[in-house]
C-alpha cells in the first residue's frame, strides 16, 4: 500500500514460508487502482511497514431549502428553524464500501449516527431544524481494506439555527 509519509521498514526472517501481498511500486506510481497492483506471494521474510494518509479527507456539506448547498470551507452554515436540512458526507472514490459516521457536539450534548457509503456518500436528513441541532458536525469515513481498518475525518461544520422560538398560550375562562 502506498504511503504519503516515509517510514523505515524493518525486515525479519521467519522459520517458515508466509503468505503476503507483493505490491508493485511502478504500478501504484502509474496511478493504477491499488487493488490491481498486488499479487499474493510467499516469502521467508516479513516486512513491517506502517502507512498513513491512506484515505483522502471526506467532504461535508449542508443543504437546506433556504440557503442551498454550503461546503465546510465556510465552516459556518445558517439553517432556518423548523426547515428541513440535510448534511451530506462524501469522499473521492478510492475503494468500494465503507461507512460514514456523522458526529455532533454542542455545549450540552454529543452523539453520532452511522450510514453505509453508497456511491461514496451518505446523507443525513433533519426534517425540522431546532435549537438542539445547533453545534459542530463532522464526517468520519471508516473503511476496512486489506484486513485493516482505516478512518479519515472531515473539517468541522458549524450549524446555526436561525429564528425565534414562538410560544403560544391559550387562556381559558374557568
């Protein structure tokens, strides 16, 4: 697997033949799909190599009927109270599958929701914006590939819910 960071590989000899994946550097460097650049092989030597930056950073966007689509580069997005809004998570295609975890934090709570990645994206629908939805959101893309788990997190997106809370009171005569 390619790595953006240089590592110092460590080689050690094994007493028996061990199955491994042989990765062809020229194939990976040419831009071919990574899964096409390896073959199953056997060796008496093991190479321990740690790769980081394997996944690209996911993109987080919010769309609402009032403001359209806003990317996380703005970092702040207003949403009108009681309006429908959707937070979308996506990633450039590298590997099939995976899932997106939408994380939410505010001064009073934190929670998350997970959906499978369909066509490298997931959409989280909020049918009616309320003050409780105001806070910071991020997308974490999780992927299990080559018998290892990897994850990558988007930038933070801050949602502000606009609009006054209206309270109606009904007075009844006794």
